[in-house]
C-alpha cells in the first residue's frame, strides 16, 4: 500500500505570502552582495553561487505567483481552477537552472585553463553570510514542506543553497591556506554538478505531472486493489489518477456493482480513504450495474 501522504487545498499557500516576501528580499540582497564581492575578489565560485541564488529569486517569484494563481476560485471556463500553474512553475524553474549551469560550466573550464587570483578570505566570509540567509529562508517554509510540492521545492532549493554556500566557504578557506587558485573554479564545477543533479528530479517530475502521470507518491496498483475489494464491487475500469496541481490529486473510476447504487455513505467512505491514505483530494466515482446490453465504451484498459 502506498505510504500515507497528506495533501491540503492550495488555498493554504496564500498564507505563505509573508514567507515568500521575506525570502525574496533576503536572497535578492544577498545576490547583490555576492556579485559585488565575487567581482572584487575575482571568485568564480562566488559568482557562480550568486547566479544560482539569482535563479532562486526568480524561482521564488514563480512559486509565489503560482501559489497565488492556484488559490483562485474555479470559473466556468477553468473548472479545475489554476492549480496546474504550480506544475509549470516547477518546470520553468528546472529549465532556467539547466541553462544557467551550462554557462557556469563553460566559464569554469576557461578559469581552470587560466586560473586567476582569488581573495579566499572574502569568498569564505560572503559564503558564510549565504549559509545564514539560506537557512533562515528555508526555515520559513518548514511547516508546509510536506503538504505542497510547490512550497517543498522552494524549501529544498533554499536548503540546498545553504549546503552549497558551505562548499564555497570551504573553497575560500582552502585557497587562502594553499594559494591554489584553481580550487575556486573546481569548486564551482562541483557546485554546478550538485545543482544539476538535484534539479533533474524536479525537471522529470514536472514533465510527468504535465503529462498527467500518476504522482510519484501514489501507488496506482494499491489504489486499484483497494477499489476492487470494496463490498459489492464486481470489477473496476477506466481508472485515472493525475495531478491537478503540485498539491492536489484527482481520480476518476468506474465501479461495476450489479446490485446497483450503494448509497452516499459508501461513496463518502471511499473518498475519505483515498484522501487520507493516498492523498487523492478529488475523487469522481461512476457506478455501473454491468448490464451486457449497455456495455461501457471505456471498459477496455487500452481506452482513454
């Protein structure tokens, strides 16, 4: 059986407006500091981290905007609301990261060929500030990181940035002690690889969700087994599970019950179980009696 997975309505995301505003302000201020001292100290590692943090500011803005749109009420034309904007935000964030990583790799390779003098002490101090800024920013999203993938993405990126800043600080100290300036671009390459590796999962999952794949936290076989074993259910078909947003999951299914409609209590019990056990918030269940004279056109597994 799938592990319990709690999802909440996207409306809760709007309560994180203050967290988004504070995190964006802190990170934008830090980007300016990093870029300034990265140029003054001639540190590519510091500039690389500044570029990554600038991307995070953009990512936070995207996540904030998606959170706002996702909290809007459904309309006659957008009957599911705007929840899928949070999936697009995740996809765009991942794409921007990969583009930035490509540029940083190119610059790092050039620096490895011709190492430049680096002020290691400055690099270490500025990176230390980054550790504090990113840790505080990540903490602002701690309470909701398990309830909304959009907010969880913001939390994980900020937490990863804190770890990356640790690496940059170590590089600055190492350059100061050893005088090996090539350590600075070398560390920037390690930073880029770590960022790209962490981003790949976000990129892959966002594409899968855009293609209406079953969310990774849900075991479709476990859902199918549970529904098939309900009292009075002879068989099931036309089962679909997909993400309405990064925080809400939908399901539709046909239950063949020869004895007829089982009552609202039966349906509510199923909906509650699907929500509490699998995190499926929006379940639509169609009851059929299996009359051979009126065969369901969607009964075959190869029909969509």
